[in-house]
C-alpha cells in the first residue's frame, strides 16, 4: 500500500468516526428545533477533551453556541488543550 493510499484510508476512518459522533449528537435531540440538555451535555463533555473550535467543527455548531453552553454551566476550557502541545510541540 502506498503512502497516499494509507493517508486516504486514515482520513476515511477519521471521517467515519466524526460522522458517528455527529450522528450520536443528533440522536440526542428532538424534532422541535431546540437543542436538548443531553445534546448540550454531550457538547460540553466533548469540548473539555478537544477544545471549543474542534467541538464546534465536529458537531456542526457555531463556536459561540458551544462557548455559551460552557459559560452557562460554569465550565472553563483551555484555549489550547494539553494534548495539542504534546502532538504539535508548541513551547
């Protein structure tokens, strides 16, 4: 398998996992057009692990929506999660 094929396969696996997480988030909702407490809790939990921007992109939400939910619950999330520093080596 070539390097390009490997990268394509990895990206496909990542996108599949992302779609599964989006589907789980949507399954927690109702048809009324408002976000449920379960969806908000899921987004808050995700944001604590990945950060606000990554969560907003993953769940197809506006960044300010995620920030508002965090603020309403009194949860503080670092701008740059610790794992990013290890992954990208940011001094």
